[in-house]
């Protein structure tokens, strides 16, 4: 990263180097702002539509839903800004790793078992997702509260700073155990859904054939 910013400054023409630096910086800002705006829209949409409109105000009209979306965007953006100011002492590589650890602990077991295991139930999926995401978040928050950004010195500190190695198996185990305990809740048409999901398109199996 430093090379991309320093190399233009070595050009014989200083103005050309500054121009290339400006273009590089503008491209970087455009890249992370596009990602951030997409995440903000996704979070605001989930809060306004799935939580507010579907749960608390099912009869809300389009104007009220739009207002809820705007307020949710302000709320989510404000929380993200406040949270970002608290982690500026940590290296960006560590922050990216933590984000992937939380998302992997919550969603990776759900995706794998949801695609390949017929015995997964909704309660099991929810329990595993909550367990993995909560444990990973708690471990990372504890690391942030007890360290100053330095590398962990002990095995326990390392496992808390990089929790995905144990939170993902915990999420898998929770989904399997809870699903086995609630096996009566497996959808009766699970085999049909699996067939629709896995049948190659080259076989020509349309949905109408499977009903």
C-alpha cells in the first residue's frame, strides 16, 4: 500500500507524481465509499423493512416506509462512525480479519448445512448463527477492551483475538445438536427443496416437473 503512494513521488516531474497520487487516493476513496454505501443501504433496508415495516408497522404506507429507511440510515451510519472512532488504534488488517471472523462464525455454518444437510431446522439454524456470531463478537470486544493493539502474548489471548478457529466449530455443533433435538420441525418437503437446489440445469428439470 505504501509503495502505491510513494512510487509516483519518485517521478522526475513533481506535478505528475502529485497528479498520480491524487488519482490513486481518489480511486481508493471511491472503492471503500462504494462498499460502505452498499452496506449502509443493506442495513437501513433491513431495519426499515424487515424490522419496522414487517414487525411493528405492517400497514405502513410508502411514505412512512421511506421515512423509516432514512432514519435507519442515519442511525446505522451514526453507530458505524462512533464504532469506527473507537478502533482507530488497530491496524486495518486486524479489523478486516475480525469482520470476517464474525461473519464466518455466524453465516458459514448456516450456508454449508443449509445447502447440504436435510436435517437442519429453523431453530437449529438460528441457534447456531446466534451462538457463533455472539461468541466471536464477545471475544473480539474483550480483546479490544484489554489490549492496545499489540500482538497477543499467550495462547488464550491469541484464541480470543482470532476466535474463528473455535467459534465456527461451536456454531456447527450448535446447529447440529439443536436440529437433532427439534427434528420434528424439519420441513416435510425438504427432499424436494434439496432436489431443486442441487439438480444440474443440464438435466432440464424445471420446477413444474417437480410439483
